[in-house]
C-alpha cells in the first residue's frame, strides 16, 4: 500500500469518531472554510425571479428558500447551501427600483463578499436602468468580478423575434454598463414544468463551471442516472465540504500536512458509514490497487512536494500556497468520488470495475482543478 494511503488507513483505524467529523474538523478549519465559501450574488428588480432561480438551481422548495435566508446587512440576506454542510452561499439584495430604497450601501457591502454576480432581468421588462447602474458601480470598484446575465421569463415572449429583440436590448445596456461582453442565459422558471422543457439552468451551470467549478460540481445534474450515480448525487455536497475544507486548510505551511489527511480520513469514514461498509486494511489495499499504483504514488509524492514548496520564502506564501490549496481541494474531491464508487460496489456485492473507478477519479480531479483560483 502507498505510504500516503497507509497513513489514511492508520487514521481510519485509530479514529474513535472524535475530532474531524462533520461539520468541521477543528473550529479554526471550519471558521476558515466559512470565509472561503463561494458566494453567488443575485441582483435584480423586484419580481425578476431571483428566488425562483435559486429554487431551480438547488432543488429547494419555495418555503426552504424563503426561510433559509439570514440577514447580513439591513436589506440583504445570505442563504447557505446545503444548510447542514454549506459548500456555497447565495447572496440576495432588496429589489432594485423599489420606492425609497437607495442600494448604494448594499452594493458596496455585497460586492466585497461575492465571487460572481448574477444579474436577473425579466424579458418582458425592458426598463432596467437601476440594474445597469448597479452593474456599472460594481464593475468600477470590482472590475474582476465575473458577471452573468440571466434573462428570465423566456416563456413570457413566445415569439422568437420579439424575445430576441427584448434580450438584445437589455443585454446591450448591461454590457455598456460593464464596458465588456457578458455571458448570458435565457431561463424559464415555472413550477411543475415538463421535464423536456429547456429551462436554461444547465447552460447557467456551464457558465458557473467556467467561473467556480466547485459550485458547478454541486449544482450539475448527472448525465447518467444509474444507481451508483444517483447514490453519489446525494453525497456530493458532503464530499465537496471536505474538499473545500482541505483546500482552505492547506494554504498555510505545515498546517495542511496535518489537516488534509485528517479531513480525507474523516471523509472516508463518513462515506463508509453511509454505505454501511467498514474500512478494513484489506479493503483499503483493494481500493488503492484499484485506483492504480501510479495514481497512488503521485497522490502522496505531489502532496509532499506541495508542503515543501509552501516553505519557500515569498513564493510559498503566494503561488505555492494557492496551488497547494487548489490541488488539495481537487485531490480530496476526486478521492471521495472514487471511494463512493468503490463503497457502493462493495455494498452491492459487485466486482470493482477498475477502469470505471479510475475514469471517475480522473474526471473528478480534472473538473475540480479546472479554473479554480
């Protein structure tokens, strides 16, 4: 067994269930993660469909969305998702254009907390001056904030040409305010709509994947709906939490050498409990072999190199730390994805398809690493 996986096995075997269990390993790690959760800021006029958009993205009910927000400023609120093990946050501000509402303070406070801005506008409402002004203000003070335009209510303008003209009018106004081309998507957000209707949500998730892969990993729908993938869909947020915690904790020198393998061992233990499969030495060895000797060796070797790189003056505190956090996030997520597959097959008494397991690991690693800053 590879030395790094041997270390994980020892942590699993010695664990008494205390210490690194969800929702956090240590208070310091959990606190650090809470400050690094990606935040999606929704901005738009009253009735633009911001709450419906959150429902469509997360699958939460109207009541869950309505009751889930907690105030973070006088007129803005934050929703953690998922609630029990947050991996991301939605930031919602009061509807622009409301009588007596000056959004300046909210805009200034929220732009510093968010990682991406979703500007939501109804296609049947061409008057979007307040939203344009807000976009211009955000772009001026935070020019690197990614902005995606959500043209909501495509069903309200069934005529294709009318819909095109309405979208172009608003899109051009927003792009003029931002002084750049902006990504956009058209959405249909109706309750109980047919499954075959293109709601635009998948396209929006694709845009988010270009900006914040960890968010897209949570929100994306699985293309293949077999039993194993359905089972993992319910665990994805849990695995992402551990991956985010590992990435957040591995920025500082030395600290990650302890917290990352501890978090990964806790994640494996949590997955084992979920599938009712005990991690024995024989199973850990089988899993390591199935994952592939090359992968296992690289897993441990790259980790050791990253820890040393963080000790290099200047570089280790900037680029080295950032790279280490990114790789620890991706490696932990990929490890969890592969372990979930292994445990599911073991639970069902099925043979381990090593090719599929390795493909899942490689794909998860690639998706989690891509574009993560």
